C-alpha cells in the first residue's frame, strides 16, 4: 500500500488540482469547437498531437516500449479508450457541460460493479451503498426536474462504462508493465485506430479548429501525466477527491463562455455521485489490500 509523506501528499494534491483544471479545459475546448469537427476526428487529432508530444520522450528512452503484454492487448485497451473519449467528446458537444461531467463520475461505481461480474469480487455493503447513492444522483440530474434523459447523457453514461472497462483491463496489465509504458503504447496505438474510425467522417479542420485541437492534444497529455504522477506520490484516497474539482470548474467555464446555467439538481446529483465515487474508491482499496 502506498504511504505518502506530508510533503508527498501536498505535491500530489497540487498535481491533482492541475490535472482537474486541465480536464475542465479539455471539456471547454470540445464545446468551443461547436460541432465543426466530428467526434471521431477530434479523437484522432487528440491522439495524434499527444503522440507527437511523447515521441521525444520515447526517442530518449526507447526501453519504455518494452512490454510484457502482447500488442493486441494494448490495441484492445487503446480501442476502448478511443470509444470512451469519443463518447465524452460527443456528450460535451451536445449536452450541458456540468451535467455530462457529473455523469462521468459514475465510472468508479461501474468499475466496482464490473469487478463483481468479471472478477468474481463479492459486493460488500459499501459497494451496494455506492451503487444506490450513485444511481440516485444520476436520477436527480436526468429525472423529471433535471435536464432529462438526452442523447448527451446516454453518451456520458456510455463513456463512463467504457472508462470502467479500461480500468479493469489496466488492473491486470499494470502488474507487468510500468505506467509510462502503458501510457506510451496507449497513445501510439490510438493514432492508427482513431484514423480508421475518422476516415468516413473526415473533413480537414480550419485554422481555428486545428489550433484548438493542437491545444487539446497538449492539455490532454499534460492532464494524463499530472494525474499519473499524483497517484504515484499518494494513495487514491488523497488524490481521487481532488478530481471532483472538475465539476465546479466545468460549470464555471460553461457559464462564463457559453452562458450555460447550472441547475440545483445538477449540483445535488453531482454531490451524491461524488460521494458514491469516493465510497467506491475506498471500497476498491479495501478489497485490494
């Protein structure tokens, strides 16, 4: 179990705050594209610019490519990661930013449920409570007094489920590979896979869109690196709660830039989902200890 020193915990929180700010910026950039670029094309350029940033690192440390897992396993994870990104990109393009972000926090809850089904882990009272609490929060957001069950909400739920599937795959792959190896292979393999999916919808982005896509590639890669480093410095119980800073940041960005109003049901539902996700994270830690 990872134990953090006071200094390490402080640094981890700082990196997690930075990652939350970048993740909120990522969502705002997708909305700023205003549907001018298809989500699959966004997925390609996100991976392409991210891979460009990592290439110098790979050139300096080629050993990072050495993996104990077959290439097809990395490719499967990259494919799921691409589909999760595209689902969230489409949701951010078509739905209220705060609602989509709140629903995205359902991922740890889906992860516990998936671990019970796929890995045979027995659900304890905490897990059952987390699922019920998370479901209640989701119903507050999409219920009669909320925004309703729209395509954007469905895509956000799909993205959260895919994200939990990726975490289940990582749970086994991280036993044989370093985090840096998993990150590098994920980005490098996502580029050709994303290109295949993007070709049927391909239109060359204009100068404004290309600038935003390049910025997003940098933001996404930096966010991944900062959050990964945060988890290396302190336990998930310290780092994970900071990630919920994304919700007010995204809500603020949506209001300031696009005039989106955040509903009371979204705040309450997001709070319930956040509590459920924290319970799920602590439950998962207890299970693996």
